[in-house]
């Protein structure tokens, strides 16, 4: 399974680790030793929990006689909602926000 690290935390760690080494040069240590050090530093970093974002959309549908009730279903799992269009599907967790809504959050 892939490990994901926080890039900002890694950058802070790297700067802190190498700030006292004014003439720090990977070639002075030897390429292999330098790569071993970087590998050890990476392994020491805390990981973050990441998972892919599943995107979906609410699909409108009708039940014949009732035109007054908003009926939608999830495009990912077919979960049905009535009079409600939440930002996430309560069944599968799919993100139902549009690109425009997601841009506003950034």
C-alpha cells in the first residue's frame, strides 16, 4: 500500500536537519550514503491518511403522479433522496459538489 507524507512537514524536517551543515554536499558523503540518509529521513516522516475522492452527481427522477417532490438518486450507488440534495451521498460518501462549488472552497 502506498504511503503518503505531508510535504510541508517533510520540508520543515529537511531544513531543520540540514541547517547546521553549511557546506553540506551529498557528493562529499558519497552518493550511496546520501541516498540512504534521505531514505531514512523519508521513513521517519509521519504519514497521512489519504483516499481517492469519488465524485458523483444527483440524477433527478419522477414517480409518475408526484411532480411536487424532488427525487434524486446517486449516480454512484443509486441511493435515493427526497426533497434533499446533500453535498455528499450519505450511503457511499461520493462528493456531489460541482466544479464551481469546489473552486469556491479553495
